[in-house]
């Protein structure tokens, strides 16, 4: 009877085994069913012990349901299962090719590890193996250039190319390295506060030839005027007040356990008082910056209109004592509006000097023109003292300086042009005070107010700008004096120019001007200066030699000359 019961139970197990679906078992979401790999990098040998108990032998019932390339195998270590431990467990052994993880995942090969060779740029050409000697019979040699391998090829990636190359050279066409001039002085900071940049430049004095070393960087920049533009202080009555200062999209939280002096760069900020209660108030003041400039402005609350003819009745409690203290007595927002920062360069319009830049063509609204201007700073100062001037452009090769008006001008990169934005002439500052420590060696000095001067009466060493001063507040020391008054816009003789015309020339040199120019812009500038005595510019066919011409009308040339005719004058 017992044997019959066991057999019946085994038949029941067999039925359960047949009805159990392998689909849910062979599922990657059940990692516990995978066996551990055997051997280096092996990642799969089959499925492990099943949780279902089978009639013995389990391989008989499970074998036909194992996935392709798997073989059902008794699991000898699993022990008996089911009623009286008479059942068996099985696992499906992988019989296909060995599966390995070679770095990209199980049985996914090495495709993700493929690495092409990476090499550096070619270095400079070496000196010619034959010494330079243009006066002796020509000799031929070789020059070499090399590059280094930064990353070796791996896993079938593209192999490295040659690490060295050669070319022919000779003793007549000698190698010439690039040479550059000295750095200029650092230009003015393009922001007076809040973090700006200033630049200096140098020019190429000799272009490289015949494999000579290339030119180094021609412009450098550095940070300047990093202090915040506006300053405020907050103090808590109970030293437990909590506030948030919102500046644009930036929010900073403070607990006022001590007086906080805070620098910001936005002209308008919001102070939120968060935890008003008995004996909790916030005291606000406009504060002094590290450069000793004291911020100023106004305080209001949204909807209170404290600075109108119909203010909220609580505005009087907001206060503004002789010490400049405001009282924040209620939770909510307080709007701080700062006056413009006016210490040194004006933050209101942000002066700058930008080497290698120009106003985009068609946007320049010209109101002034000067020639032989020595430095970019001098061109900027002319803009300051010219009524309506907002920006300037200077051509270093000729010293020409153009002044323009209007806002929102786009800037482009160009050769032989420097430009910048300027701020208006200011009223005299610090009159009667000794300006030498701030303004040595004298002359134009912003400490005295933009456009004004630091000078000493009858002091021969002062810059020429001091020579025109007639009103002296003090006789025996350097003091701030009024500079030239802003001038009205003056018309300028700028001319339009036609497109280059190939294989023609303009007749004869302009009267008394046979000088040759190495740059087209220099020749055009001279032609404009000569007015009606110059009809245009002609370039020689054999090199970059430009001459100003006196007779209008082009003439055919068999020598490959190119000409530009001068058009109407009056614009930039």
C-alpha cells in the first residue's frame, strides 16, 4: 500500500513538472538561476537549481524543455525534494561554445574596446641639414618633423601612422622663424566691477618662412576688478532673524547672528524677511565697498509705492535715519534699487578696449574722425570728450581713429583694428585735492572724473594735455583740473570704395605722393587724407606694393595690376 502511494505521488510530481512552464524560469530577471562561471572570463555555463521539485529522474522530464544548446542534468547536490524527499531537481547545462566576458559584457566580444591610434600634431620643421649660405652655390639637404603617439591602437583599431617625415631644403631658401614685438601695456578693464577682463597684444615683426617656427599667441587676457559692484549690510535685532537675498536667479540664505556685509552685481535685488516675531526686526544699510566707494539707492516694498506722491502709510516706518538705516519690521519682500556705480570707469555703460575687434559692417554710425592717434586709450578719450560718442575704432598701422554713436552694436573679429565702448565725460571730481598718488605721471586721470586732468601749474614734466589748462585751483601741487569740454559731432571725410578691378591701373601718382605702402588700408587712408587730389589706389602685379593715384579712370595693364577707385566721401 505504501509503495502504491509513493508511485501515485511521483506520478503527481511528473504531471506538475510537465505543466510547469520553463519560460518564467529561464528569465534574465531571475539572476539567481544562473550558475557561476568556470575558468578565466567565462560568464555562462547554464541554469542552476530550479525551485520546482520533479519526479526522478528530473532530467527525463526537464530535458525536452531546456532551451537550445542546453542539456538537462540531474543536480546531484540539490538533495531530495517533495513528499518523503523522493523528488529530484535538475539544471540545464550549456553545451554550446564557451561564452566569455572580454570586457564588453557576456558573449559580446571586444567591439566596445576598439581604440584607434591617437597621435599629436606635427612638430616644427628642423633646421636644414645644409647650412644657410645664399652667396655660395646651392646645396640641397633635408628637414625633418616628428609627432608622438598619445594612445596606442588596441583591439583592432586603426594603427598609428608614421612618426616622422622629411622634405627637401636648400642652402639658399633659408629657414626664418616668426618674430614678434613686445607686449603692449595692459588695456583698461572692460568692467569697473563684478569681474572683468583686460587685454594686451603684440604684433608680428617677421613672418615665418621655409619651415620656420610658427608665431606664438598675439593676445593675452587676465581677470580684473573682481569686487562686487554694489554693497549692502543686514543686521538682526534678536540675532536669530532669517532672510534670503535674491539677485537675478541666485538666492542666498542668511541667519543674522551677526552683521552681514554683502556684495552683489545686480542693480536691483530683493531681501526676503522670513521669520518676523516679537523683538525680531531686520536693519538694512547701503554699505561701503573694499575700494571705499559707498553704495547708495532706494528701498521699497512691492505695492507700497514709497517713492511716489501716494505712498503706503507704512512707508514712514520703513525709515531712513541719518545713519542711512532702514527698518524691515514685517515678513515679506523688500526691493533694493542701487544707484549706478560711478567709481572710476562707469558701470552704467561699461568701458572697454577690445584688441582685434571692429563694429560689424553697416552698423557704424560715425560722428568723428582723427588721424595719427598714438594709443587705443587716446582714441577712447576722444570718444569720452565727444558729445554723443558711444564707441570707437582705431587702426594701429595708421593711427586713424573713428568715433561712433548708437547702442547695441554687434562686434566682429578683424585684423588691424582695435575698438571699445566709452562712457561720457564727467564733471570734475576731487577738485583741490592732491591727485599725484592716483594719477602719476599726470594728464588724463579718471580719479578726477572721466575726461579730466591731473596737472600742476608750470610743471614742465606734465604731459602735453596739461598745457592747455588755464584755471588752477591750487598752485603748488598736482590737483584735478577741468579737461576739454565735450565737443559737438563733427563731419568726417571717410570715403566709400569700389570693388578691386583686376589688370588695370589708375594714371600717375597723386601729386607729390609716390610713396609705396605695404598695406591696402594704409594706402586708402592716405588717399582719403588727400581728398580730391587722389582718385584711388593701385597695387603692383608683382608684390604687395600699393600707391595712391591722382588721375581718375582705369587703364588696361599687361602686368597684372589691381586697382580700387575712391567713391563718395563722408561716411566711415
